[in-house]
C-alpha cells in the first residue's frame, strides 16, 4: 500500500496518556454553601469540562473485520491550555472478561473547534486503523496507525481541512471530502468594477470581506487510487451543502455511495406520508434554490459518472449504508423507495414508511428487507447475518435494546429469531452503558450467558462529587399530550422546600447521562443543581409547524404548574435557557406567556424575526421559507399584520425578563442576535450581550465553554438567588448586572 506523507512515531504517548487520565484542573471559586452531610462537594463547570467522554458510540466500525479487537476514542477538556485531548485505544475482544486493560495507540490534542481524532475505520488487514486527526495549529488530515507496531502515517497533506472519508478494504483507494476554499472579496477586478451581489450571497460573510455562495457546495470530493498519481476531483449530481457528507466506498474501491441534496425534486415525492418531507416540499422557494431533501448517489470512482442509487428521498430519522463484502450490493436503512410500482398494495406501503433495502449495483434493482425502523449494526460473519438494532440509540441502557437479524435466502430476505445455534461462540456485545444517574462506562456482555463486565470507567473522580438525583417526570400539557422530561435535583434536596427552577430546552433522552445538557453550549444542569437550583430538561415538540412556538410555550407553562403542584419549585423564581432552535421557543414565551420569568438566556439561535428573515433569507432561501411557516405568512402586505401580532421581535415592548444573549463565532451569529439586543436596549429593557469570537455553534474549546456555560450559572444565581461569585475577574460583569437590576426595579 503506497501513501505519501510523513511517518511519525508514538514516542511519549504512554506518558501523555497517563497525564491525560490524571490531569487535574483549577476549580472556579464557588459561592459559599451550606454544610454537607458528606465530605463530597458539588459539581462545578470545571468538573464538567474536565470529564473524559466517549467521543463516538461503539458500533460495527469500532471492530476489526475479524472481530478480534475493537477501538474507541476518548476526549478530555484541558482548561489550563484550552485544548481537547483525544486518545485512541484498542482492546482484545476475547480478553474482555479476563480483566485485560485497554492499549493506548495514539493521542492528539486539538486547539481548534474540530475533533483531534474522529471517524476511525479498520482496514482488511485487521491491524491498520484510519482516522481523521489534527494537533494544535494543524489542519485535519487523514492518518493511519498500526495496532501491532504503533507506526503512524500522515496520508494526506491537503490545503484545507478534511471533513469525511471512506477507504477500500485494502486502503489503496480512498475518497475524502475537504472544505471548499473561501476566497477574499477584494480582488483587483472587484476594486475596478465592484462586486455584483447575487441572490445566494451570505450577508455576514460579505460584510467580513469573504466570497462565498450560500447555496454552493460546502466541500469538495477527491479520490486517491493506488498508482494513479495525483488525487482527482469527483463530482456529484446533487449539492454537498453539508460539510461532512456521508461517504461509503465499496470494498473494492470501484464505487462510492454519497449523500447529497437533490437539485431537481420529483413532484411525485409529495405523495409520501413523511410530515417533514411534506413541510420541506411545501416551502416557497425561488427556482434553483437548495432544498433540504437528500438522496443517495452512486459514483463510479474510475470514470466519475454519478447517478441515483435509489431515486427517492432519504428519511429524516436516520439512515446508514453498508456494502456487501463482494461489492455487488449495498444495504440501506431509513430510505423511501420509488413509487413507480404497479402493485397498489406495495405502492401504499412505500408511501407510508421508510425501508431497509438491498440495492444490487449491476442493475440498481431494489429488494425490500423490512419497513421497520432499524439501525444497521453490521455483518455477523460467523452466522452469515446482518445485524440491526430495534431502537435508534447510540447507547445501550438497562439491557433494553433488542437486536434483529436478517439473512438473504434464495426466496428473499428473512428475519432470523434465535441465533444462538447459528454462532458457536458469539462475540461479546460491547457498548457504552449509561442512564440518567449512571455516568458512561464501557461494558461487555456475553450474548449467551448475559454475563456482564465493566471494561473501562473513564471518570472515577465523579465518586468524589455530589451529583444529585435526576428523576424522569411525566405530565400533560394543556392540550393533553404527555410530556417527559429530566428533573435535576440539588444534591442536598429537601422534600417540601421550594427551589428556584431553570428550564433547559433542546431535547431529553431518558437513557443518557448529562452533566450539562444535550449540548456543550449554554447548558449547565448539574452545576446549577449544585448551587441549589432545580433544573428541568425539556424535549422539543411541534418542530417546523406554525404552532411550534405556542406548543413549546405550553410545555414550559404546564411543567411549571406540575412542579408547583408537587411542591418542588417556587414558581416566582423561574428561568429559561434556549440554544439554537429553541431560542425561538424562549423568545416566544417571553412575549406571549402568561407567566413572568425572572431571567432568561439565549445563545446563537433563530428567533423567526424580521431582521433574521431579511439577513439570512437571501443566503439560503429555505430559511426564509421556514420562517414564513412559523409565522404563518410572508412579512409583506397583509402578511405583515400577522407578523406584528405573532413574531417575537415585533413584541419586544412586552419583555419584562432580563435576558442574557450569547453570540458565537461567525458574523452571522452577531447579526442573528442583534435585533433583540438593539431593540431591548432602545426600550431600556434589561439585556446583557456576550460575544464568543473563537467558538463554534456547539462549543468545543474549554475556555469558550467556560464563558458560555459558567456565565449562565452566574446569570441565574444572580437573578434567582441574589448571589454573586467573589472572583475578582467578574467585577465588571456584576457591576453591569446590578445596573440592570436597578433598571428592572424602576420599570
């Protein structure tokens, strides 16, 4: 196998890993707390950022082709130097019940918003692992490392960051996606003739002096073939607006399956019953605009020709692709199937569901496997079966996951029930076990005896912390819909005592352990709970509908009523946190709700406002179309009256809640938050605005996370409990907030 590039050695990796696992961080100065019955202490944001996390789920790609070993990646934040350390480890599968330790292969430390190690993949030699990686100050490139020797090779030296890749079984053929270069606006031609602003130009980037077409591809595809010299560009029929497209190269390297946005939509797709697909197809978009409907394409890597693998859209839940070992067919999950079938019953079934299907590459013939909503886990070589998972979860919790097996027979695909007789010695099931109160740990379970062993606990230091209890609660909203959420109670919670409440938004999963929340931006569940605040983690409902704002507001209001009736909270001390999509939910509640919220925070999100509509609608037309759906009309003529009554940005005079606004990274984030900041300031309302210029939407770098998440801890403790941190570095912060408090009293 020939690869150009730099050969590296592991060097001091072992010592580096010991430092990675034992590194301690300075704790932020905490507020005075009451006496504890235990010597343990509460959770701080430094604890949250310094946790070791599994950087990716354990799935079929984690295992070598022969199943004899598996790899996983750990991630740890380092507040001292503002980096994240990623470590790649390997374990022998047949030694998991013998107490054998994981072997560290390599560690990379990232100082950017990108991952230090990601997308690991074993080659067919059962020894070599490919991955995308970078160290401080570097671009993300493709690397290989041998498990047996630790030999590390840098395989690419591309001018921009690699975002995705796929390799043949031998590793001789590689397809990769790389960021598309962004050029400067100020060329000599522009200086002479000016710059013509087209329909799809991004206004924030135009202001910043960059030249980028909002609806052009975000990445470029390249193919590298053994013995063919320079890497070649690959083109696809659709659009690659997603920076990290799904790439699936056949084992022999001849064909590539890629996810791409469809340019020309078949009107017959309106017949599918998928509500999200119907909503997207009903958007009012100019001719030629990008529409967020994906399809799988099949690309011949030798002649570059591209065509539809399945001429139907991919579903919006989840979808995976796996090649057969002989490269003759692919298994695809979560896809719609074409409606051009004569059998009426089959046509109706295809309209109603997505499918798991096999596609034969030679003639693109499609064979249905099942219409069940399954996640593809991989090939069980010993039993000659394809393995699926009933529930779409990245983790396995409480032994509730059910595996489903299918086998191809001369008469078609058949589901296989009990496979214990088909496999003499089944491979142990390896998974990350966790739940609301159990921190993630790597576990092995014998599929025949159900014997279980904990292989790796990445965070033994959590035993010294008072984590508190997280309780799943269920209640009905005002429309009678059952809602489930996660209730984070203070570690020293006393029944009968009424606590302040902070409502966190943007998702809830009963099988996952969260220290902060669903994302590493804005949320701070356990640090807030450690300071005596009850935190409720809410799901999203009605996303994409005209009732989205109203429905999510009703969920918040009904939750407050429910917790008040249980005697858990003080309903006069309630705060809200919104991030990304749910900034709209929070802002909607601030102007429409019957409740008075004491404080709120929104970070880098949409608000379906007039300023965002005009600023971003020209860049990607689907943004404007979705805002028209949320508000019920376009904001012109008679439609403007609808916006005046409904859009939160036109109702800022109603806001009585001090609002913390956080913008992140790109100029678009500053513009997106500017309407509310400028409007509330003009009205003399309480508003605070912090900009995190080096961050990304989902914050990665430890210092950026500390600014966003710790600031929210400070914000809600100030307003809900009248407490301030004694850190001298925060004097100006509290000076401004006290001014807002005085202004609120005057109003």
